[in-house]
């Protein structure tokens, strides 16, 4: 059973959202097929964020009484609003938007079609018939950072393809860096912004620019495997994102921070069909099975695997909290005090880099 780890109560208070989940609108009538539409910001392809969501779509398409469709490569902004409108007018019971920049467009359409259920991934706005949902990917980022920190020889790691400096991305870079420095306090993480979610050529070039200045491990926050390809070509290591990218770079790939959207979507549809789903704001942790890491590459030593596996179990058990203080920023100022655990609102609005990151949030 997929477990709800925590509602976004702190964020809800910040934005004046309802603290309790809201009643779901779309419920499966007996004998009625539930129509579910997905909208993706990039091509589905064979890896990346849209591919991961599409694995979830395929999982629910195999469930009784469910029909699905999807639209891919839909830009954020007016194009996404048209996509949501198109599905709503065609009578889709559930419409799923899988990119942060879809949030405002989806909220606008959701208010026009109160009988449908709208699901927005990675945002913070909810409505009577709209849910905001995401996973604590920063927990998996921390673990992959531990792997990278253990495997670098130059103590220079590139976080290539950091898309946009929104809190989700900044939080992930920080968690990755904390994981790196938990096993290798001398290592640093260099960040390059591409300001794209999916642009294979640009992302590969950005990775190459980091390799040119001497990094020997490449990580990423993008949909494409361009950074993995660059690392493979240069004979250095890499850490992927969204899905297991080992097939693209078998000699480079250490692991990936990955999503298991099928776990969430199947549970959501099951509850919706039973009339038990409640809309609201949800942020699921690594213990839910939504986020995790891909199998280790053959080059990762057993002692590193054991250390990372132990850290993962400690996160699940609540013994390890990624952002527990003390945490310093790039200037050495303590941002999270000794023994302090930041509220979710602080994580969800994070706009500063931790000590060890080379780069800016601008």
C-alpha cells in the first residue's frame, strides 16, 4: 500500500491553502470507464521525467475500467492551458500535469471544470478539484551524492544541467552536495544552469564545459541523457536522474535518483475508483516507494554500496534527516542551527546553496 507520508501543512499555511485534504470530484460510477489524460513537457522517449511518468500511465492503463491518453512536448504556459482545456472539453475525468510550470494554467482550467479531477506534479496550489503532489526526491539526491563523493578522485563534481533555479532544483543540488560531503568533506560541486528541462544538445554541451574544467563525476537535473553521454565519451563517472540511465552510459553510470510513479498512480486510481480519494497537497518520502535510486554500476565498491544502503534505511527509519543542522551556506553562515530540523516551508522555498557548492542561484 502506498502510504501518505505528510501533507504540505506548512506550505498550505504559507499560501492560505486548506490544511485538510479536499473531497475528490471524479469518482468511478459502476460500469463507467475512467478517462485519464497526461500532459508531458518533454518527449516520452526511453528515459527521463516524461518517460517515468508514462510508465505510471501505462500501469494504470492496464487496470480494469481505465482508459488513458497523453500529450508530449507541451511547453509550459499558454500551450499547456490549451492542452488541459482540450482534455477537459473531451470529458476526461482526470487530467494530470507533470511539470512545475503547468501549475497556474491547470488551476485556471480546474476552476472551469469542477466535475473533473486535476493532478499537478511538483507545484503547491490545490483547489476543491485539484491536487498538488510530489516526492521528496532530495532524499534520493543525498544518497546519490554519497556515491559521487566516494567515487570522485579529483574532488570536483559537476552538477550539470541544473534546469531552472526554483526551490525544487536548489533543494536537490543542496541535498546532493550534503551527501557528497558526508563521505568526502573536501569535495565540491560545480553547478551550471541550462534553463531548459529537455534539450539534449545543450545539456550535453553544458556537461562538456564542466568536464573541460576538470570535474570527474557528472550529475544532472534534466530529462535527457545528454550529460550521461558526455561522461561516457570522456571516460568519467555520472549520476542520472528520473530513470535508470545505465543503458546510455554503461561504463560511466554510478546510479540515478529515480521516480516510481507507477506506485503513486495505481494507488491514486484505486482510491478514486473506490470513492476514497481526497484532493489536497502531498509530499511523499523515500519510504513510500515513490523515490529511490537505481541499481549501482559494477564499478561501485561493496563498501560504498553498504554505506549508502545503510543511509537509506536510516532515512526510512527517521534516524537520518537530510537537512538536519548544522547546515552552512556558501559563505559559511549557519542557516540551519545545530540540532534543528527545518520545516517543510523552509525546504519548499529554499533559495540558497549549501557550503561546498560552486555557482549561484541566479
